[in-house]
C-alpha cells in the first residue's frame, strides 16, 4: 500500500496534519514511545457499553487521546497499551464491533475539531475534519457556511472516523447514500504508529480499500470530505396499505421511481407503508420559515420514533400523516439521540443490502417469515426501514456493502425497541439466515448483529493484528 508519511510531530500544527506531507524515517520498533501520553487513560477494569446497552466490553486500557501524538504513542507502546488497539467514536453501533476485552479501547471523542474548508488538488471543495467530530456538529458547521455533504442520515451522533471506514445508509438526494463515498482523503496512524495520509489523488486503489477496513488497517484521525452548496429537500409523505406482499413491492417500486430519493418505514405484518418521497428543491441551507412550526414538530416526532425504536406502534386504522408535504433543509433533520437507560425503550436494528431486482422476493419471503414467526412466537418487529442507495463503480467500493458495481440497492431492515428482548434476538438470528443465505443480502459487521463467520468475509489484507479484535478476526478470509 502506497501512503505518504506525514511530517514529524514537531511540525504538526495544533495536532492536525494540515497537508505537511514530507516523508520521515520510521523509528525502529520496540523502542519506547518517543513522546508521553497526555490524554485520559483508565486501566481500572471498568466496563463500557454501546448506546443500546446490548454489548459491553472490559478493555485492559481505555484511552481518550487529545492529540495525534497521543494516538501514535498508544499504537507504538505495546506494553502500556495491549493489543488489539481498537478505535471507537460515539459507541452507537449495534453489533459487537466495540468489544475489545483485554485490549486497548481508543475513543476519538476529544479529537473533534472542524479544521476548515479548502480546495483540493483536483479543484474540489472539501471540508477537513477530525475523526471524533459528530455528524450533527459537522452538518451545522457546514450549514452555517452554505455548504452540505450529500449524506444526511438522521443520525447526528455517529463520528466521522467511524463512518469514513465503516458502513452507513441514507436515502440521499443527489448522492450514493453512504458516507465514505464522499471522503476524498484520510490521515491515520498505521500499525507502526506512523502518521500517514492517503487519498484518491495519490493511490486510488489503496485508498478505496482503506475505506472498507473498519479501522483494522489504522486509526483514522482526519478526513477530507467533498462538500457542495447547500440544497433544500421537499418530502411528500403518504400512507399505503396493500393486499399482498407482491402488491406492496410494486407500490414501493412505483413510489421510488417517482422521486429523487425514497425512504419507507414498513409495518410488514400489516402490509402497511409510511412513505417519504424526496425531491430536490433548489439551493438553500436553512429550513424556510414558511415550513415552521410544522417542520420542527415533524423533526421531534421522528427523533422520538427512532430513539424509542418505533414504539408505540401506530394505530394503522386511524393514521394520518403529520404533514403531507414540506420543504426543509436535510441538515436540520439530522438529530441527536440521548443515551438511554436500560429500562427505556430504545432502537435496535439489523441491516442487509439487496439489489433492487430482488425487491419482490425480499419483501414476499420476509413477509412469509414474519407471519410464520408471529404465529409461533407471538412476536413481530415494530417496523422495517427501507433505504434506497445508488452503488458506485466497484473500483470505488471494492469490498463489503455496495461493492457489486453500478446499480441501485435497497436495504430492508427489521427494527425493534428493546435490544435485549429474547424474542427479538431469536427473530433477528433466524432472519439472518433467510436474508443472507437465501436472499443473498450483504450484512455489515457494524450494523448487523449475530453474524456467523460464514456470513461475512473481510479480506485479510484489510486487517493488521495490532488493530484486529477477536470479533473481527472471525470474519477474516
Ligand atoms: C439511534 C441510532 C440511529 C442510527 N441511524 C443510522 C442511520 O440513519 N444511518 C446509518 O448509516 N447508521 C445509523 N445508525 C448506526 C450508526 O450510524 C453507525 O453504527 C455508526 O458507525 C456509529 O458511529 P460511532 O461513532 O458511534 O461508531 P462506534 O460505534 O463508536 O464505532 C464503530 C466502529 O467504527 C470503527 N471506528 C470508529 N472510529 C474509528 C476511527 N477513528 N478510525 C477507524 N475506525 C474507526 C471501528 O471499527 C468501531 O468498532 C444509527 C444508530 C443508532 C443508535
């Protein structure tokens, strides 16, 4: 892999790389770290949990670095910071991706500066931002300057570092629908503790591979993300109840064709869909005053619905869309979610990507599965999230989700309100087999839980032992 090592620490400005790209000599291995670690460090046996409180881990060391030098010190010092070193951001992920018992859990939360807007060597307008920055903060910052990124999923807590090399989904306007597609360059610390930069201008192939690596090749510290002038979106909401899963698929295909981006929340056991057809509505960075206060009511209703995992289930016999049509800034719809307590309802989900050609088979067989499960166990998921994404050419996404070349994908994701409910867990585990083995859906190690080793392959070349946890090593092939 061809990468540029960034200049030595003394020449780094304010802890960020700022394109000071001068090769340096790598210090020999097994030497003490050349600089002390200044950030927060805990090795008191404390446990850490993900947002949904469904996965807990007990690392030997938990560290919150406050500079790039700190991250280098951690990676270089194998005695003080036991292998594996695994990075986390907001720990929102539903799967065991955050689990690193006995290793070093490195949390990027304090590296969250937005460094600025620039024009890169290819003439693109980009924002340079640190890995621990949350997406809502980035969206607000760009919005106030009249810019946006195309990926504007409703999750504001996810961090840039995680989504730059991990899996995401959004029914984006004028965009592919996953965050990493917009990342044009990265700075990271490799397994030797060197600060490196990689981009689509210097070594395209390695760069695209790195963006499929889930932090197993290095800890992302800084990203450059392409931005564009901010735009508005008009959403048309509609409710549909169909007689059969085949009719439901046809209706969803029709609605998808009739707009610029499409999202639906499907109450599958009732063949009921709450649909959001999105249309480009021209330039603009802020939700028009004429859309208020309805927009804010809608935003808060959506946030509550997502936070609580689509519970209570709506009474579909008496359901009216809150709003039929509204024009808004998608950046305003990016929400913050509070960390729930164990007795609160909270969202949990499973993710699968399918090719659009399979939509009828996926919806029909998922419906049959759900009804059979309901009959046997009196349980159904609260809803299913249906995202549509546009896949790029496969060289730009060589592995994992969205790697099948140009085309349209959709996801069909069951969602529930209690991650630890035994019936939900049984449903999700059994459904994995249908979605992945029978229907050929692609899962994500970050967004799909209870995966078996034969249900996901991550190429060995995308993982270095210094960063590879037991969770990830089971998928290497
Ligand atoms: C309420 C809620 C709503 C959600 N909505 C959406 C949605 O609409 N769309 C969507 O796509 N997802 C959604 N998600 C999922 C979430 O966006 C992803 O799981 C995201 O990766 C979480 O970011 P994080 O910072 O919490 O990552 P973490 O959970 O902290 O880390 C996940 C993994 O990312 C990698 N990683 C983290 N930081 C770095 C780094 N600096 N360098 C290299 N690798 C790193 C590691 O493999 C790590 O294990 C939602 C989750 C919740 C709880």
